[in-house]
């Protein structure tokens, strides 16, 4: 499957005067240009071949994409539409030869969207046998700039009219299409009549009953036309970085801070792995201060442990925003987290032991390390089951909470107490999991 | 899919005089009767409905199965063949009404087999669209009692003749069939002519080109007709308990002992979970002796650690032999193993610390615990990848080796040394894995 991306228009409202600013496709949004984002979103759905229609300041756009091509990891054919000012329908038609009569996906370079939308659109297209095109639509209530949106009137889920000026509408066009050759037939007909806009051709498809719609069900998309919509998209995308498996501390404290940090560092050349390592080094620094034992150092150590916990969220956030998630990255992160956990506790133990000379802190500390491990181990062994039941159930003593407890315990100068608390909470939760997983597995079996 | 199991014959050569011994289907083999084994092997392939044809001492067989039915977890219809002495073809025909014209699997209660054979036979049957029956065949070289086997002549993989007396043969009948209604047509025809053996009907299927064969590719099966074949099957099945992921110590020492223990305890009512708990308690006992610190106790602790490691293999072996494997059982086993590992090392640390008063043993011991844990954690996080690449690569310091090192170290009274060795080997192996997994993942990606 190929995707055609329209990147020929001028996008006047976003640029600040010709020459000075970037062409619209190259405008950055959270670490990636709009065009990179469109390509990588489609790549998430398994699309590796692209036809890029350029027009306005095409040389700059082509040069930019060629420089990025290796990192993007996809094949890109460029098609130039010198008459881009006439309308975007003409840009689609120009892509025809590059497509070799295959069906294709049509995207706008200035639309950002949740990649799962395209995934589901393609799944629907695979189920469809006929030659109808499919257009993604959303509820008007979800649209940032409704005035500027392309409206659609649906009757019994069938499209009846499309256009910016449609008065009675109950849906809007998200700018994500699945197209068959019917699209080109419609474009030729309309352009022959001097109508150069894509929505003219779509109206033609509607009239000949060759268009279906796919409701994206409230998922995120945004047409970036103004500075306002750019800011809106940024906020929505940062907000979406929360994970359903986030623990309490993560949800109410760490994410709020890490998102702000991520918004700043995502534009830099820091890779997620580098951020993982920074977080690990902060944990080592925390352990070193704990090791020194005195109260004033405990406070610094506690702050560093919590800071490391926050930064530990940023690697995943940057990876998700820049399409850099890899299984390997998650793997290395989890390994370093386990070592960091153990070394922080080791720092606490030695620091305490040197001041008070107690052996019991070692035993309690070892059980705190063991319990922390076992939390992660039970998770890894039953990832599917635990992820579905969520982190909220049971004793909420995942990593975010454990490092938070360590900080608070250090502030209160209660090293032995915090280690005891960790040892009890984590190991109790492991026992609870062993019993609760039995119920879950038995339930699953009974479903057969 | 239903399975018909023939359990009507007498099996004279196995019984030791009527009245004294059990009917053949009830003869035990490694903790299960032959009949239970046939039913549970088929259940592994998703068959939950059975037609059991009984004849000789039918009352005893029915009573036995009814008592076991709940544990078996399948539906069983009984069909009595009072004329069982005439031949086993008649027994199959008697099952006809109970099958309601469905295709079915036909098994002999006195044949044991690797359950994957049936799985693959059913997969082949699903691919076949026609009405041909399929018979599992094996290379004559693999057969325990070739004289007694039903021979088959294949030409270009097509069966030409079947029977005990076939002179030119190049395959043998494994007694595992996939049958369509053609089987009953053939049986009726042959029985009408006074030929009551199943192989008569199979010859009839061959003559009308309604039989295909499926080569089981050297996998284990055995026709239990004599005490000799019973012993042979027992040895082969115990031998098969080795796992490709077994470590060096496990392969060359632990399995050899654990198999012998399993062969004895499999006939008792010990559940795999109970064996898991016994192994865990032995580890706790080992830790207690280590805790006492003196050399004479170290030796006992070392022996107990190694014994616990051996018994840790028996739970899985018993589970596999008795079809009691569950994900939950494996989960609980892995949790208790991790606690056992940590507690044994804790025992070593405290014992050493009390005698020598050193703090360094704590730090080294904690890294030994950490490394041991990380070995299992990396495994759990990348189960698929590690299982495929096997346990043999890298530093062989899996659990079997770790407990062996602990025993040897205890014998040599070198607690600090063994902990240091464990800490270095395990953590080095974890680092190696982190780098090697990157190569494996990258290779996988390049295959796309």
C-alpha cells in the first residue's frame, strides 16, 4: 500500500512572511516537522512507500526530505505540481502515474493524527471488497477550528454533501482517505469542469455513491492551519503521553513534570536511550549521597531519586513523540531501572550501617531489593494479564511509588523505616499477585 | 471434533491371568493408565468429546472412567461391543451412531504417542478438503516390536498394501487415524464379507484411493502389547523430559537424578505444586544451615541447595507426564525460585558475616542476588528470543549452575569467593545479553 501526501500548498496563516520562515510542511511540532510526522504516522500502519506531491517552495521541501530519508526509512517518490495554486485536487491527480493503479491512502501533510486511526481505516478497507473510497470523519464537537473545517452531511451514516460551506452538517472531514481509482475518475471529471479542489471530487464521489465514511470515534487529529491550532495540537499530544498503567505518583506528580521537560527536550538531539542513561546516572548520584549517610546528604539523595524517577518518564515520552519506540529501548530501560533500584537501596543500607553499625538494616534492605525486583518480575512474567487489570489494583507500590517513598523517608531521616515499609509493601503485593493471578487465569479458562 | 478410542480388546500378553490383573486400558504407565493417557493426549489437541468402545471386562473399564471423568474434563460416550473377540474393525463400526456423521479421530487405547503428532494430523486434515482418511505412519526402523507391527507398503508416498503379513514394506501403521465417512463404508463392506479387522477396512480404503498417510517424522509413539514395550515406552517418555533450554548442570547431572525420582513419585498423589513447595522448603533448609556458618553446616547446606535444585526439575516432569502443566504452576514455581535464590544467598551472607564480621560480604552478596535475579528477569522479558537461542550460549550461569556453584563453594568453605564468582558471572552475562539481544532484534527487523 502506498500513501500520497499533499505538501504542495502555501499555508499562509502559519508562515510569517515569505523567505523568512519555513514552508508549512517543515514547520516543527514536538521534535518533528509536520511532514515527517505524517510520514512516520503512516509508517506505523505498515506503509513504506510514499508519493509526495510538492509545489510551493518545492526545492526546499525535496531537499529537506532527501536529507531525512535514511532516518525515515521509507521510499519516497516526489511529484511536482507547478499549478499548486489552482487547488489540492489537482495535486492528487498529479500523483496518478506514480501509483501504478494501486489503491492508496491519501493524507494532508498539515494534518496530525493518532496513528491508530489509519490502522483501523486500513483494516476496514481490507474488509471492503468493492471500489468505494473511504473518508475518515469526526464529530464536529471535537474540532479545534470548526469554521475552517470541511463539513459533511451524513444521513444514516451515508454522506450526502461535503464542503466548507455546507449548512446542515453533522460531521467533519479529517483529511485521511482510502482511495480507489474512482478518486481519479472523479478528479478528472471535476477538473475538466474547472473545479480544482479535492472536496469537489469528493462531492462527485458522493453523488455517484462511491464514498463511505469511517468514524474515528473521538480519537485525536488536528488540521494545523494557524499558530493556535499548532499550540492546541501540542497540548493534546503531550496530554496523550499518560499511560493507563501509570501509578498514582506517576499520574499526579511525575507525568505533570516530565511532560513539561519532554516538551523542551524533544526539539534537541537527545535520543531516548541517552535520556534513559541520564536517569540512571541520577539514580547512581542519589545512591552516592545516601551512601554518605548524614541527614543533609539524605535530603539531596532523596531529591535525586525522585528526579531520576521523573526523568525516567521522559525517555518513553520522547520516544513516543518522535516515533522512536523500540522493544530494545524498553528492554534496556527496564534493566537499568532494576539496577538503579538496587543500587539506591544499597546506598541507603551502607549509609545507615556506617552510622549505626546495625546488621538488621542489611536484612531488611535485602528484602526491600527482593520485593522491588519481584514487583517487576511478576509484571514481566504476566505482562498481558497485569497490563489489562491495570496498575491501580492491589498495593500501589510500583517504581514511581517506591522512589517517592524513598524520597519522603530520606526527608524524614527514617532510612530503616522506609526500607521496612518497602520490604513489607512490595513482598505483600507479590503474594497478593500470586493469588489474584490464579483467579484471573481460572476466569479466563472458564470462558472457553 | 470427536475421537473414537478402541478399548475393547483383551491384551493377553500384558495381563497375567484373568481376574488378578487389570484390564489392559487400565494398566498404569508413569502415573496414568493407558486409557487416561490416550484421552489426555487427544485433549492436548483440543478434542473434548470422546466415544469409548469397550468390550472385554467392560464394566470395570466404564466404572473406572466414570470415576475419573471430572479430573479428565472431557465428555465421554460409551459404546459396548459385545462381539469384541471378532476383531477391532467391528468396534469402530459400533461407534458410528454416536458420531452423528462427523469426521473423527480414531485412536487405540494401548498406543501412547507424542501429542504433537495428533496436532499436526489435525492441521493436515483441516487443509484437506476431500473425503480421504489419513493414517499416521512411521519408519520401520523406529518401531520397538517390528514383528508385531502392522506394515504398510508406500509407493511415492501413496499406500499400496497394509497388514501384519505384508512382505515388502517401508512404513508401519502408528494406530492414529483421521477418518471420514469412507471409513464406515469400507468397514461395512469388509465386515459383510466376514473380515472383522480394522486393517481389512484400511486395505479397502487403499484400494479405492481413499487413504492418505501422514509421516510422523520420527516422533515418539509405541504400541503397548508386552511388558517389554511398556518398559521401553517408560524409558522413552522419561528421556523426553529433557528440555532444550536445560543448562549444563541440569542436562548432565540434575535431569539424570530428577528423572529417576520422577519415575518413582509420578505414581503417587503428589501434585506438581506440592513438589514445587518441597523444593522451596529444601532451599529454606539449605539457607538455615548456611546461616549457622560453621563448615560442617555449610556442607549440609550445600547438599540441600543442590538437592533443592534437582527436585525443582521434578515438578515440571511430573506435570508433563500427567498432563498437569499450567501457566499458573510455572508462574508460582518461578516466583518461589527467585525467593529461594535470594534466601539461600542471604543465609550465606549472614553465616559468613557472623563468623568474620565483614561488611564487604553484604555488598558482594547483594550483587550476587541482583545478578541472579537479572538472569531470570532478562529471560522473562525476552522469553521468546532467549528460548530460541537456547541457554547454551553466553555464560552458562542459569539457576542449575548457580546452585551448583553454591554447593561447590560451600564444600570448599569459600563463601566470599562463591558469592563474588556469582556476582561477577551473572552480572557479566546480563550485560552480554543486553548487547546480544540488540543484534538479535536488529537481525529480526532486517528480515522484513
